[in-house]
């Protein structure tokens, strides 16, 4: 049984461990309700078993989003347990997107092991993602929470936004030019929407006032943009031992991430050289991706992304304070936000 958190704030790693003791049993119970093949693929993706269904202990990720949900419930004076179905739902929705993203991006590794589609095939991975998003809404509907319907609407809006953002992300890969405002809008839809939902639905299920829910949604929105900025930095310069993906992974397929778009649209010689390199109608070679990474940095993309991530984090913390939150939960939310935006910096 999970223990109640102490009165003083805990360190982010302690908070994540506490969240797992609450979320993991409920998440496993939800996935166990799936049919045979879908259960096998989903459980493999979560790292619970291997491709044959034998128990495994692979990396399941940090589970940041459900932790934000539980803490948001406490921030408005509610119990974390009241928001447990919402936490499970956002984690299911997040992993629906990961299963689909891996197929669409052709990524062959996630969390230091082969991606689900490389093991079970593209069709099985796509269908498993579909099963998870349906399951997310089933969990909310079965929760019996008085705000379940409002929570389902909030999650539906976030998923619609996420899908729109992912569509734009794919479209950008086929376009010669993308401006920075478009790229920021895409990031807000693809990444920030679900993090905003995570904090907003937690506040909702925790019994927060309307203004508190709004502030915590805004906290998640700003945090989500900071998170994506850092994620884009990791997609180029991240340590494979930390990210579970090859170095320069986003550059191989000429991905137009935020630091890349800043560089491409900058009035610099490095930006012009990067634009010429990105015109290749093929994956970039090893020496080419190394050169691309150098050009992004020379054009200012790396420094700008780091500065923007810090600025967005500051905005997020200000919106958190405006929610008149419980002091301990707010401190833990802020600490977790800092961890999420400094994962490999």
C-alpha cells in the first residue's frame, strides 16, 4: 500500500517513485483488460514483459504526466487517490501517441530496447495504440467520479490537439520552409496539450475551483513547451545512454525541430548552409548529421532553445503560484517541472 507523502516537499525522484506505487497497479490492471495480442504489444511497450510475454524489467519511462496529475489534485486540496483514474488515462493516452510516433518516425529504439513495431509489425503497433486511447476513455468513464464527463471532454480536446500537432510535424518534414511561429504552434499542440491536460484534469478530479483548474492547465501548457524545447535539444545532442536513442537522431531524417527551424530561419551563413543540407531528398549520412548539428549550434539554435526552455519554465511557475496551491504540492510540482526541463543539460 502506498504511504501518504510527508508534510514537507519531497525530491522529484521520490515523488516519481511515490507516483509509481499508485499508478502502476492501476495501469497494469487496465492493460490486462485488453485482448491477447493487444495486451502483449502494450505490455511489451511498457517494459513489463518481452515479446513472448515473459516477465521483464525494462525501462518504462519516468511517468511524468500521471505524476503531474496526482500532484495537481493535491495542489488544489484534493487527495491523489481521487485523481488516480485520470492519471492512468493520461498515461494511456501518452503511450498511444508514442506507439504511433515510433511507426510514423521509423524509430527503431525506445527506452533502450527495440520499438514495438519492429518486434510485432507496424499494424500491430498501430492497433495497440488505438486500443490504449480507447482504454483511456473507458478508465475515465468507469471511475464514477462526478467530473468524469468533464474529464473525458478535456482529454478528448487534448488528444485532438495532439493528433493535429503530429500531423503538422509530419507535414513539416515534406516542406522546404517552416517558420518559427508555425513550429511553436505545432509543439504546443503535439506536446503541451497533453501535459496541460494532465495538470488540468488532476485539478479537476481533485475538486479544484474553476480558476485553479485554469491556472494549472496554463502551468502545464507553458511547461509542455519548455519540455518540447528540451526534448528537441536531446533529439540532437542527447546522450544515448540517457535518451535510449542514437545521437543526432532527429537530424538523420531532416526533422524540423525547434532548434533546427530557428537555425534555418536565421540570417546567418550557418543557417543558409543548413538549409542547403536539408534539401537532400534522403536520410543524412553520419558526417552530414554531425555537420548539421554543428550548423544548428553556430546559427544559434541550441542557445535559443535553452533560453526559451528556461523562460517557459519561469512562466509555468508563475501560473502555478497564481493557482493559490497547497504549498507542499506546489513545491513538488515546481521541482518536477525543473527535472522535466533539465533532463540532459
